[in-house]
C-alpha cells in the first residue's frame, strides 16, 4: 500500500505538470493480464473521481504492475509452508540439517523451529510440516521421517508431503468458499424418482 500510495502521489504530480511517462509494457499487460489491468482501471477511475485528474493508459499500466506484484507476493506467501525440524543430538548436527533443508527447499518451506528433545511433544507442533530424524510419535501427511544428513530421497519425500498439505489446504479453502453459496438442506439425495428410473431401465433391458 505504501509503494502504491507513493506511486499515485508521483502520478498526480506528473499529471499536474503534464509530464506524461511512457510504459513499454502497457500493451502486453492489457493482453496478458486483462483482469489485473481492469482492477487498475477501477483504481484509476476512483482517483479521477476524487481528484479530477485524467489518467492515461501508460499510467494505468504502472498501477497494474503494483497490483500484479502484490498478487504475486500473496501467492508466493500462501505457497510457502512452515516446518519444524526434530533432530536430537549434537548442536552441529541439527544446524547442518537446517542448513541443508534451507538450501534444498528454502523457496517452498520455511523452517520456523528446531527441536532437539529425544521425546518431544508431537501434539504441540503447529507447523505445516514436521521433519524428524527419529520415528514420529504421530502419523499423518505432515510428519516426514528424514535422515540426519539430508538425502535426495528425503527431499523428494518432503516435496511430496508438501504437495499433499497444499492440496488439502486448497480443498479446505474450496469447501469454505462453496459453503458460502450452497446449503446442504437445499439438496435432496437420493433423488425421489431414482427407484422409478431403475425399474424403467430394467423393463427396457428385459
């Protein structure tokens, strides 16, 4: 919001001084990201209504770049999962393991805590994933057994578990969205004429 506000401030100054600026990406933004460009048009329309300054397409394209950048950052933030590493042993060992996880999966997983207890409280972990060098005390998609020295197979298992967690998260979000528009009481199952259809089909078959 701060970056967009500063941009709008400069936009208004340029408009007052008739100092038009050209955006070489205007045409591609219009054709490749029409919805984002329409959001920018709406913002520009609101600015015009408030301050009375006409805003041309090149300036609208710059606003669209701010909107698109924000959406992209939000998308990336939603895709990053948090993880707890459980690694009893020497301090150097879990530091090396954390470094390996960050190096191999840093763009998709953020390690938020490291637990070195031999008998941790598995129920207390609230991260998306739990990466453990010992047998996890609980089962589930988010618990992944790994080696103290991270291997390619470990990375594959973590990525697969992360994909399952993301899929479950998307489904939960989708169910929540559908629940806003559909009521279970509005549907009848099974359909009242289901039995009649079956008997009719049986008669045709005979």
